[in-house]
């Protein structure tokens, strides 16, 4: 018996192509990547919220400074302007925009002053020259107020001019700036 071996031809050969399988990330690795992605997004959100909050607080203090300065100007004018013919209403306007012990003290003092103002027929005109906010938050402020006051009275001789520097402390209550203290500086 003879055996013949035929040599394989090129056509008979099968070329096998090997495609490598993608490297598999262990489950733990995928979870860690997902966690880091979520953590990054959350950190970005927190930073954005803190930035918005900081801007809002800065704007609130800026508005508070301006509002407190306006209130101090208005109240200093009211405190230094009165007329013997309207003294009760003039002093009541100051008391209406005051709070705490200042309100109580001003009411007591004005009750003592009103008869003297009426008797001397005194008229005073206050003019605020300038204001400067020393410190302010959204609920309290301290404002320096520079006021000129001219006073005339019956039999008092020449008009008197008085220049005063006041340190006014204001408190924000129910959306209004109220005077809680006044000191001569």
C-alpha cells in the first residue's frame, strides 16, 4: 500500500484571525469611576451654589448700606427739624422710626422739651451735609451723620447755627430701618 501525501495548497489553509478581546475593567473599577464622576458633578454644583450665595450676600449688604444711609439721613433731618406749631407731630415722627431704649428715651425727652419749644416759639431746620456708613449687615448698621442745624426763637436774638456729628445705630425690623441709638461724636 502506498500512501500519498498531498501537500496542502494555499487554498486549503485557513487563516485564522485573532481579535483581542477588549480589556475588561473589573466591576470595582467601573463603580469607582462612576462614583468619581458623580462626586465631581456634585462638587461642581456645591461650588456654584456657594458662589451664588456669596454674590447674593454681597448684594444684600450693598443694598443694606445704601438703605441704612438713606434712613439715617432722613431720621437725622427729622430729629433736627421741628416747629413749635407742629412740635407734637414732629417728635412723634421721630419716635415712629425709633426702636428699643432710644425710642423710650426720646419719647421721655421730647415730652419735656415740647413745652419749652412751644414757649420760646422755636423753629429748627436740620440739613444733613453728609453720611458715611461705618459698618453694615443686612440687619444692622452704624452710620456717621454730619448735620447743620439753624434755630430761631422768639426773643432768642440771632439765629443759632449748630454743627453736629452723630453716630446713628440702626436696626432693620419688619423691612424698615429704625434708629436704635444716637451718640454725639
